[in-house]
C-alpha cells in the first residue's frame, strides 16, 4: 500500500461518523462515507491553498513546497479512489 493511499484512508477515517445498529455493531452508510471523503478533500484543498499562498507571498523558490503540494495532490487522488 502506498503512503499516499494510507494517508488518504486515515484522513477519511478521521471524518467518518459511524452508525450503530440495534446489536451495537458499528457500520457506515454510503452517504456517510461520501461525506467523509468530501471533508477529507476539503482538508487537502485547504492545506494546498495555505502552501500556495505562503509560497507566493514570500516568493519562495524551493522544491520543498512543490513536492509537498504534489504529495497532497496524490493523497487527494487516492481519496477519490476510495
């Protein structure tokens, strides 16, 4: 499993709201899963925006920010595959 896929799964899990059936078993509906994915995507978009704004404001030229933004875009692609 790639590190991007693992990070995507962890992020979606953080936004997941579980339901419990009458026997006490937790489960998740498709709607809840899609909502968690959308929240994770918004989180990634905000992280990218912050990095881009910081990068532009301070006119930093460095591979660190570019690599970080590329990595976040990879995580976002993995979220869409879940």
